[in-house]
C-alpha cells in the first residue's frame, strides 16, 4: 500500500543517575539525575538545537522527565509542553529494585533466569505496553494534518542510507524514556523484519539518541520504517 506520510520518532534515554553509576537496579524507583547526568542533558540539548519537535512525550519517572525538560530548555530556550505516559517507564523489577546488579546476577545461572523473578514485570507485559504506546503515536500522527516538512540534522546526517520510498517527515516526536524501554522498541522492530544496525541487547548510553523515520499508509497505519540512528552518544564522548 502506498505511503501517505511519515514522522520522525526519536527516543532518548535519561541522563545518568547515581544508581546507574553504582550498578543498582532502578526499575520504577524514582531516582533523580546525578550532577553528571544533568551535564549530559545540557549537552543533549545542544546536540538537538537544529531539531524541530512537534510533540514531546516522557516517562513520568523524574530521571526521564528531567532529561527532556533540561535538554529542551537548551535547544528551544524555554519550557515546552511534555506529555507523560507510564507505558514508557522502565521495566518494573519488583523486589530486585535497589539491589546491585552484579551481586544479584552472581546468584543466578543466567540473566534470563534472574529477570524471571516472580515480582518482576514479565517481558510480555513490558513489550505490550511499549508497542501499544508506539501504535497510539502512529494513530495520533495520522490524525495530525501538516503540509510542511520537518528539517532534521539527525536525518540528514544519518549514517544509514535513507529509504527514498518514505517521504520527508511532517512531524517529529521526541520521547524521553529508559534503556530497557528503548530495547523493547528495537526488538519489536527487529521482529517485524526491519534492519536495526548494531547489537540490540546492549544498553544505550545515558542521553543516547535512537531515531526512526516511520511511514504511515493511506489508512494511517504503520507501514514502513527507516533507522536513522541507534545509541548515538556523540554529544557526551568528552564527559568523564
């Protein structure tokens, strides 16, 4: 079916927290950014200065929301309306939250077994809520009329050849979220047969950028996907 329109779907992992630094499982625990994480957000904002965002979403957890808020104040120069959504939270790790990752994994034969703990959110439920969020965004973009195209440095400087059958985007959605949630999006697109460069299971860096050009058909349904960048952290390579 013919492609009718497209939008950019840009995912950003939150800045560093002290729990990230110390290797502690966070999950739904509401942990604020560290000083280094705040610095990363300012650099992220500078990196995104050339982007125009038409809709902005964030996990309701403070480390994700604060990341988007700080970055937008730099790249836009003012506060921007951000819609929070619990479906793009990190995976819920139940009784494991607050434990040291390495210490806990030492007691288990495999990482898969470790994360099958009875109080941990199942991978099926985690996948379902992230995929539901994505398709809801697709529906909203289908219902949003715009004859303009969005200029994007992320897209124009993408290291991956652009599928020219997808038209230039008319919307750009920014999403502040978490490493595990980004992994769920990547795995979902991979299962659908779209080529995702790099290793799907690695952790995206704090404030790392992952972006896609998403095509919608004439009925407003998700129909094609082009990977713009994955785990891009050029803006923080000089932070120690």
